[in-house]
């Protein structure tokens, strides 16, 4: 599989949120407004790509080499938690408005199952380091795309005449499910 196929597949066909249903908590929580969505998406892209770049060689050269593969989950979570702390320090110092608006969802990147899933996926799929990074960028960009799309839909819903019984959470879930169905159309894009 070439790099473009890996990226498109990770971005659209196997979208981490809409096709695999991972990272739904930050997806719903941070899609209230487009600016927050972009901020969260960029933070997730950074953590996902760097976590993949760090965990792949650790697994390949250290854990496999020393026959310590059973420590994979522990090591990967420690790497991800450390990276989230770096992002949190950076945002707190340089972008305090975004830091404040992200609230509890910023530290929750540590437990974002999508990031951990990427680190496991690249190993289970047998990707080399370059393919792993491309896959990580694709998955994280797919997360950002999903967030921004739902944020745009939610902004439109604010001004739409929604029946009383569908207002709030019900229309959010209906919109999300329709977005997921739309992404199913990408399934035949790459064979």
C-alpha cells in the first residue's frame, strides 16, 4: 500500500470517529464551536504523530529486542501522557484562551483511545516508521475533520427550526449518525 492510500484510508475510509467509533467523548464535547474543534484537533494531531514517532522505535527496537512486548500498553500510555503534559504547558503559557476553553478535554487527550489505537494499529499492520507517521497524520486529520464537520452542523442547528422533541442531545446524535452514514460512502474509494 502506498503512502497516499494509507493517508486517504486513515482520513476517510477508516475514520477513527465516524467509522471506528473511538474518541467519541472529545468528539461530542469539543464540537460545540469550530474554533475549539480546530484547537482540539491540532492538539490531537501533534500528540498522535509524536506518540507514533516515539512508540514505534521503542516497540521495534527495545520492547521486541528485549522480549518485553507485554509492557507495550504501559509504555505507550506513559509516552502519550508525557506528550499531553507538553501540549498542556505550551497552551497554558502561549494560548491561554484556548487552554481555558478546552477545560477538562485537554488532559483527557491522555486517555483518548484514538491515540492509543493508532500506536497499536501501526504495529499490528506492520507499517515501517514512514508509513506509521503517514497513518498517524491521516487518523489525526480525520479526527480534526470529524470535529470541524460536527461543529459546523451544530452551529447550523442553533438557528434551525428543530422540533421540540429533537432539540439538544437527540438531534446531536441524529446528526452524528447521518455524518457517519455519509462517511460510509468512502468505503469503496481504495481497494
